[in-house]
C-alpha cells in the first residue's frame, strides 16, 4: 500500500464536532473536508458505527477519510449513540433508534454550508450493515452506498446463527461487545462529565450474547434490519465489496441478484478488512474505486463505473493448507450478469466409492463425529489476523464421512455456491451437520475451500422449524458459502460431512448418528477456464498513517491440548494486541482477549466457552482498565450465560457487575 501525502485539495480536519439530535443527544463526529468547502460546497460521505473514533478505528480512519476529503468530499466519521464520546446509551445492534439517529445525522449534514446536499455512506461490517439499512429508509439525500463485508440477512448470514445452528461467535462477539462498550469517553473531549457518562454506560450495559440467544429462530427480531426482506426498499446505488476469507462472502452475490437499484460487486481474496490494506494480498486501489463510485453518483461525473462488469471476483489458485496466508495467487474474473449463464451446474452422487456423475444404486453410509470435530476450522470471522484460517483438514476429514472425486484430469474452476441435496436419516430429533468442500493434494493434505453448517430441523424453514422423527428419511437443500477457486490437475475434490463442528457451532443436545443416502447430490458451480478481460485495478493507495508508538508489543497464539484428567479437548486462543501511544492525543490504548473452549469428544453437554477481555486507556494522570468475563454452557433444556464487568481507575476497583441468565433451549 502506497501512502499519498499530496491531494488535489488541502484537507482541513475537525477532531471533534458535536451533532445535536432532536432529543438533545449529542453525537461525536470527526470530520475531514477540502479547504474552501464553506464557499464551494461538496458532497458528504458518512461512516457511522460504535467502535470509537478516537482510539478504536482511528488507524483505519486516518488511512481512508483524508484521502477521500483530499479529492473533494466532506468525510464524517460519527460514533453512534452510547459509544465513544457520544451521549446516550446503546442497548443492542441495528435497532430502530440507530437508524433514526442516522437519518437525523444525514439531515444535519445537508443543512451545513459545506455540503451540497448529496450524501453517501461507507462502512465495513457494522458500518456496512447500517449503510444498507439506512438506505432502506429512503432518505432523499442518500444517493449511494459502499458496503464492505456486510450482510443483507441478520439471521442466516451474520455472527449469531448459520443454517439455523448457534454459532460460537454469538458468544464470542457478545463478549467482545461487552469489553468494547465498557470503555469510558475521553475526558479531553467531554470534560468532567466523563465519569458520569461512564457509570451510566456500565450500569446499563447489556449482556448481548444473552439477548441474541433468546431469538433462536428467524423471528421479527432478525427480520428487522435484514434488507433481504424487500430489496426494493433500497433506491440508492450500491457498491458491494467482500472477501473470500471473510465470513460475509455471500452477501455480494445476493445483493447483485436482488437489488433493483444500480449495483456493482467486487470480491477479492481478503479477510474482514478494507481492501486497500487487507490481507491476503493482492490489495487493490480501493479508494480510487470508491472515488469513481462517488464521483459518478454524488457529483454526476461519468467515470465509467456503470460500464464495469456487474461482478468482479478473484479466482484463487489452489494452495497448501495454512493458518495464515500473506498472499493468494490468482486472477481477476468478471461476469456481466448474476446469476451468470457462464456457470454450469455439474451434479455428482454421493456413492460409497466417492463422488461420481453416475449413482451406484441405493447405499447408506453412517457418521457420528466426535464432539471436538471442528477444532481445525479456524475463526468464523477472521478479524484480528492471527493464525485464524483453517488448518490442514486431514484430521477433521478422518472424523467425518468423506466422498472423494476422481483425480482431476484437467484444471477445474468453480464460481458461486456449491449446493448439497442431502437425503438422510437421523437417530435423534435434532441434528446439526457441517459440510466442507476440500481440495485434496496428491500427498493427502486437505485444504478447506468452502463450507457451511445446517440444523436439519430447519430443512423447510428457519422461522418454523420442525423436529426430526428418528428413522424417517428426509431431504434438505444445503448451500455452501460462495467461492471462486481453481482445483488443479492431479488433485481431488472432496466433500466431508460431520455431525459436529466445535467450537464453530454449539453442539446438538445429544450425539447424533446420521445415515446418508447415495441418492444425495452435490451440485458444483463449474465455470469454464478462460482468461477474462478485466480492467486492472490501480495499486492500493491511502493517506499517511496515524502517528503512533508501540508502548508494548502484542502477540497472538492458538493452541490445542487434551486434558489428561478429564479427557476433554481444550482450545486456547490468546490475542494480545499490545499497547500503542497516539502522539497527537497523548492517549495510550491496548487490549487483550483470551478464549477457552472445552469439550469431551463423547459428550455434547460438556461444551464450555469462557472469554476474558482486558481494555486499557490512559494518559498522564488518567489510568483506566476494564476486565470483562463471559461464559456459556448448556444442558438439554437450558443455556446458562454469565458475564462480569470490573472497572478500575488507577488500579482501584470502582465498579463491578455480574450477569446471569438461563435461557430455554429450543429443541429444533
């Protein structure tokens, strides 16, 4: 990534601006704009999220917003209600109040002398979600959105549930938000009222993991904020961007096929990061692409963006399994329509001898996976960039029912979603299944290409699931995550099916034996190998980085062990992000996350998750630390969720709160 210090416009920064809402709540904003905008108004670009502009997202904000401002835009980074230095309280994600506040912010922007009345929204993850959600509210001034690593479906494709299965990340992200939200506003910006604001937040902080766990089916709670409910609500132009290494890789394709408004999509090899500084490389000139989008939709300049292919994606080459890839070989491909007529559905049967075009009669194979199957699955959403990608799947494959294709006689490329039509019999009324598509090299190493999980009680509906009758045969259509991947000549394509995937998902209440029929079909989205003519992306550029000094080095580790006393399998994840000193604000910030997952291979009810975060904020004369603890366990009928907050000032404990909730466990 190349940093650029000279722009067409001189950039003026306002470190903190108060935006007063109708109910008197003040939101804190950091702003960058071209010099002279007060007399020559420009469009405004809004990024709106709860991750603290002063320390949380300051590094990425510094790389992005000054660049766009230097090219003629007013960029406004707003901390939403109850976060950072903003007033108020935050009780949950994506609530109506959040959207209502955003609409008021947009009205405020258009009333400023430096704004010409045209607004865009940009954001990744939470900011990408609410960009789509606010667009669905149809504010007149919002002409365009750039949404990155986001979702259109809060139930089926977020960090809470996947395929009707409870994700471990529901607890993981709930614990993260408990930690993030425990931090105080900065006294340097809010003055003496910082302590009162902090205490109010701590006293009202929700245990979000429990909130989300109370909605185990796709009810109205999840439908709210899911723009897939009615894509026609969005009238703004949408540039949707994603990464194959991200948890939200499916959204781009769905938006391109569902939106009625103008749209374009880009998916690279990246994890959960902006594409101008993401890994794995290659990065792209994302900010240049953003400017082409903004110039077209906010300034009326014909930049050719609507002549770009509808969908540009990175076709990844086959790789050896590794827990971290700094770079992925591949090439850019494109499709002018989606779904594309260039994708051919190739159907394979799940024979006892392996995957084949011809079904070898009616055969049944059984699988009852050990409960620790899945420990090589990596992180659900790779954010922190440690050793978080799935490792060699050979050990996982040995605990699964596997179906291997023939040795490939030629290079084979897939693009889109692999689908499994599963015909099965379960011996229990509730059963989960994990499905993995793997690339198997001649030496036996197995690289996970795509995957999904599915609660088989949800075979007909996520809203109204039905239990299974043991011994009865059922069908379920299971769609794996989208991918663009090239299997080389000499390798094999493998389908692996397991009845457990810990700690990616919470286990079924009982160990399940699944009988799989050879009449099940695997549908591969084959794309003929060809060289696409795709306009090259420019090299990645960014504004000069934030001025920080490393006050304490961090480290990230992931380890597995067997507890010899209990026979439990133990997974430990330690993400120490170190401490950094901001030379401009004088603020030192740091954080450490520790995750522990335990399960006995023979007992699904032995599952335990424990997460401990430390958050640090300090400057001369001011030293704050919070410790937050979250834990989850379950029996056959109940989830038990606990949490704790400890707040320290100058190492003195000044506040503590315990949480404890028992939540009925839906049996389907």
